[in-house]
C-alpha cells in the first residue's frame, strides 16, 4: 500500500496539536541513537502497537535512520497530547534503556516549530551531509509504513504530504543537491580516496543488501572497483544486488573466510549488535598482516565493534559520526543555498499553519454566512407575500441588493477572523462571534 496523493486534507480536524520528540546526530552520540533505534520494520510495527495502546487518541509517525530517531504525534484534542516525559518513558520501556541514559538527549518541538523541523529534515537541511537525497526517501518510507499500520491520521497525513512537497521544492529551487550530497558519496570520495590511490585492484566486501549498500556500491563502481562480494543473511536479497554490480553473492556463514580477502569493507546490515567483534578481526589481521583495510561502518546500530579501529595503524575504521567534519565543511560551502532553502521552509511552514488555522475557522465562517443568508431569505419571503405584484426582474434586483448588503456587513468580522488566523487559531474571537450571533455548536 502506498501513501495517498499529495494533497492537503484535514477534513476531520478543527484544531492541530502536534509534537515531535527526537534525537539526532547533533543532540546524541551514535551509541545513544543505536540504543533507541527501531532497526527493523517488525520492530517499528511493534512500536506502533505500543504507542496506540498508550496514546489511543493520538496519531503517530516514527522516523528511524542511522542519524535520527523521531516520533511525531498529533491530536485533535490538546488533552490527548503525550508529553516529552511520556514519550521518553515509552522509549525507555520499549528498548529497555534506563531513562537517565538518554533523557537529556531528547528534544521536543510543538506546533509550528515541529512543522518546520520536519520540513528541514525532509529537505536535508539538518542532515549530516547537507542536501543528501536519501533522507526524503526515508521520510516517505516512514510515512508509508505508518499508513500501512494505520498509526497516522488526517493531521500527520497532511503534515507529511506537505513535507514531501517542500522537499521537492527545495531540490528544484536551490543547489543543495549539487556535488557530493550523500553519506555514501562523501565516504567514498573523501575517506576511501584518502587511503587508496586506485580501486580497480581492490576487493570490496559489503555486509547487507539494502539501499545504503546499493548507493555505496554505485560510488565505488564509479571509482573503478572490479571485484565485489555481497555477504548477506538472505541470499535471495544478495543475489539481485550482486547481479546489478557484477558481484558475487555469498552466504553469511562465509563471513569469517571473506574478511581477510577484503581491502574495503562496508557494513550496512542494521543488526541489533555488531556483527564483527574485535576478537574476530584480530584473527583476520593475523592472516592479512598489516595491509591497509578501509572499513566503512554505515550500520545503525554499528556493524563493527569500535575497538577494531585500534587493532593496528593500517585498519581505518569510520562510522557515521566520523563523517561529521567533512559534512560541516560541505555545509559551510553551501551557506547561501541553505539560506535559500530556509526561506522556502519558512514560507511553507507559515502557509501550512495558515491552512490549518483556516480550517479551524472555516466552520464558523460557513455557519455565520448561512445564518445571515437564512435571515435574508425569511425577510424576502415576507416582503414578497406583502407585495405579490412584484415582477420577476424586480425581485431579482431586490435579491441582488440584499446579497450585497449581507456581504458588506459580513466583510469586517470575516476579514478580522482571517487576519487573526494567520497567527494561530483565534479562540477568543471565535467564541465572541458565536455568542454575538447566537451560533450553536
């Protein structure tokens, strides 16, 4: 099942209460993100069941990647909104991680700030690699999974659909996507090429067969790699990837035999704990000697124990966090494009919130118009009974005049309501209009 078309629909919601509680590469180190990650679809589906049980009147969408873990929650009634503490407790109990280990790393945004945050995420403004295109795919996949599990609803539907549109606009109207813009391209272009002058004589071993493995292999192929080995727990997934890049699929049971052969090792499994421990790799190094080996650990949680990088000076182990300095340089070079993107995001955030606030005022405006036009209709009927001789064209002229009078009288309160709604739902003004004109709920 795919997501619904990209249209704004908040048909059942007179109000919008939205929160996001999150940690990312800027707020928490990799170890914390690993412990809080929802690393498989099955895990995430169990998480949605748990969230639904705890917060039955709340919509949810979870984004969990190697760089971030975020829970978006939305409700029609503010009283149903989970607090940061409640969502933190959910993290702690679901992952069996002590609350004090990560509570200070969790940030919370609500209302327009939460909308802006998602738009920045989808547009890769706060990504480790500025402008990377992978994140919008991850946001879309997260939204589609929430849709399949019926964890989301009208408010989060509208929010995520708009976020995908904003991302498209940023890509179209800025140059953020030019140059090396993904984690894989930076890892190969900046890190691997600092170790090896050539790649056509290197053996590449890839652990995992998902999207990150595919993207990394694409860049390595561009550098001239000839021998590629795909080692995966599922041969059914390894074989198509190996065929695509002219590689060799191998079963997971061959991992220990394959490690000594590799010059470049890429970990992308997303396993719940490291698949290569330091003890195993020390055995590997006894076989290989001190030949240089480049290990790119793109798993979240990590695929290689950190101690592997300390075994000897010819082992070059890099994980997600090690890319931070290069990504900061990338960000500084694109400052002007970031400013353009932020301007687009600010404009779209304001527009989205105005749409929501307008939706909140819409029923009152409709009832007020109906109320006044009903009064006009009743008075015209009385007039026509008293003046039955009026010709049809005379009646039409009278009705047009009454219509203009009603519209002119309605214009000041409705214009005031429209202006006030730009800054938020004008509860006080709405209540005053309902009392003044005796509008019933």
